C-alpha cells in the first residue's frame, strides 16, 4: 500500500538517503515494527494502525511523548489516497486524541504541518486544534528543511472529547 502511495506521501515524509522502494521492503517493515514496539513499551510512543472495511489503510502515531509537567506528544498520520476525503483520517485522529487525553493522561498534542498541506491543516482545524505559531525550516522533509505551522490541542480545549466534537459536526 505504501508503495502504491509513494507520490501521495513523499512531500510530507522525512527525507531519506535510501530510495523509497529500498525502504519499503518486508524486512524494512519488520524493523520499523520492532523499533515502534520498543518506543511504545517504554511509553515514548502510541502507534496505531488504521483499518477501514477490514483493510489496513494508514497509521496514526503519537510520538516523542514527554511526561512530568509537560505531558505532551507529537501527532503524525497518513492514509491511503484511496480512502482520502471520506472522514476516515479525521475519525482515526479523533479516537487517538481521546485515548491520549483520557487513559494515557496527556495534556497537549502537537501537530506540525507544512503550510502547503491543506488537507492536513483542514483535518486538525476540524478537530479543534489551534495554530500557535510557525517553526522556520523546522523539519527535514522531502529533501529539504521545511517551515511548519505548529498546531496544538489541549485536553481542556475539548471537554466533551474530540470524537464528541467531530460527531456533533458530522451527525451522519
Ligand atoms: C492528511 C490526511 C491524513 C488528511 O486526510 P483526509 O482524507 O483529507 O481526511 P478525511 O478522510 O477525514 O477527509 C476530510 C474531508 O472529507 C470530507 N468527508 C466526506 N465524507 C465524510 C464523512 N462521512 N465524515 C466526515 N468527513 C467527511 C470532510 O468534510 C473533509 O472535507 P474537506 O477537506 O473539504 O473539509 C491525508 O491527506 C494524507 O494522508 N495525506 C498524506 C500524508 C500527510 O500529509 N500526512 C500528514 C502530515 S502533517
């Protein structure tokens, strides 16, 4: 699926020395899973797979989790272009936000988004995130240092839950 989505995902993903196809082999996938599981076990990451109609269609991850006084994490997500624009990504991200703010006990979720990534900006704005600033040449994405808008959602921004807010706007 990721190989089918190379052109769809490349503009928003970290730069890499290896070619896309060499990074998307069964061996590379197993290594990614092991690394992801290790980070999850020590509480640094919440990795989720998104399933739709019985099929894997994407991922949502809360990474770089910091506890203590900050209790924060960074949100990342992508879906198969075949399911885009149908509310699948918004629903998945809403569920993960509620899990992170509820049982996991985080207070802040940050989503760093390239200004030109309109679908991603619309997604977080729909869920109630606030644009807090602009990080200059912040992340090494698609072959260069790219500016990113800093969006954040605080647990107390959405007292009824993110899913509740999303459902109230999409009653169908
Ligand atoms: C970013 C990304 C996850 C956004 O996904 P998306 O498909 O736009 O999000 P959704 O599936 O929730 O679709 C939202 C749209 O579907 C519409 N929609 C259609 N049916 C819907 C339904 N039943 N329920 C809710 N929304 C629905 C929404 O109104 C919304 O329209 P709008 O964008 O015109 O406001 C996706 O574009 C992606 O994977 N991009 C590549 C990777 C990427 O950019 N990752 C993020 C890096 S920061």
